[in-house]
C-alpha cells in the first residue's frame, strides 16, 4: 500500500507540481505490474562496502542496473562507450551479471540467464515502454530510501547509472530538486559539451577509455575539476600511486566517488572479463604511467 502522506517531506509533497496524485498512483500500479517483485534499485559488493565503511560520515547508497550499451539488442544505453569498454563492461562481464566469455565475444546475451539478468531487462523494458511509470517507481523507491537512511542516521546517496550512461539531468531534471537532500553520483564517458550543466547534488566521475576522442574528453572534464577513473591491469592492492603526473586514489575501496578530492585519477582494478582485455581500455604498461 503506497502511503502518499508518509515521510518528511511527504511523498505527496515531493510529487506536487510534477504529477497529480491519482496519475502517480496509476503509474505506480503499471510499474509494479510490469516489475513484479523486481525493484529498480539494489546494491552491489562495492555499494555494500560503502554503506559500512565510514561511521563518522555515514551514507546509505543504492544503484540502478540495466543492460549496458547495446547489449539488450534493442536499445543503446551507453552511446559514448568505447569499443574496449563495451566489450568487457561489468554489466555483462563481472560478478552476478556475468554472461560468460562466449556470449561476450558473440554479443549474444541471454536476458533469461538468471534472476539478475531478468531484472536488468525488466527495468529497461519499463524505462523504454512506459517512461512515466518508470519515473514514478523511481520517485517512490528513492523516497523510501531517504526515509530508511534517516532511520539509520545516514545520508542518502543514489547512483542511477550502475552500468549505463544516461544523462539523468536531461531525462528527469525534476528529480534533483525533488530530492535535494540526496547525493546523486555516476560515471560517464559523455563529452563535457554534452553535459555542460549538472545539478549541484549530482557528482560525476569521467571514465577513461582507449580512444583518442575519449582521452581528449577526459582532459576537458579534468579542466573543470572532475576526476577521471582508469582501469588498471593490477589487483586492487597494487594500483599505481600516480598516473600521468597526478595522484591515484584507490577506487576499489568504496563506491562513494563524491567523497574523492578533486585533482586525482581514480584507479580501478580490472575485474571479470576486463582481466582479459587487450584493446587498450585496461592500462597494463605501468612503466609508462
């Protein structure tokens, strides 16, 4: 049972001026009919690490996973992905989302492979098939997340692009004022010119790839104070301390990129399929860093 008058501010107050209550409830019904027991947001190993790590500055985070890039066979949710990134994406190549080397090589993915894969494609189908229902469900889940965070005496954080690269500030700009107390954060490979203005509570880390164009984009983002994430062919305990003259933060320790000091590269160890990358996406020649 959805309680519109629960929370502070209430859910009714949050949606005021965006969607009438009756329409909101109807949209939620459509979303939940499509999703069944699936929810839009969930967790991951690194999100769990983040939620337990810093008692003095505690955040409660959650993440949204849909099929990355063109892996759905129907839509492309990462239009700026480089070939190397696309080939080894965590969203199909690591952990519980791993579709296996053969499917990765053939780009033939099975979205009935597991409960996790089924959830990814269900979310994507709702996002593309009934956007208003998707956004209503998004609002509802974030509202509940904020209230849970309050009970834990934590601050809420949300990562809407777990393995996708969607410009949420354009798709749903109201979200960031509706939940101004939430710290939103993501990685992107979009050029800075495509995302020139971000909400003040939306933190972005640029994701470095192997192409000349992507690397030029990285420099443009860095010039505005945005950190750049780099995947290295090392373990998480052996990441380099510097890269191209700048210090490297260990990005495997937690997912709270919004806590990172500017002026850094964020080092990530290659995981899953990325361990076998030979496109240049994974930086392996540490003698040149």
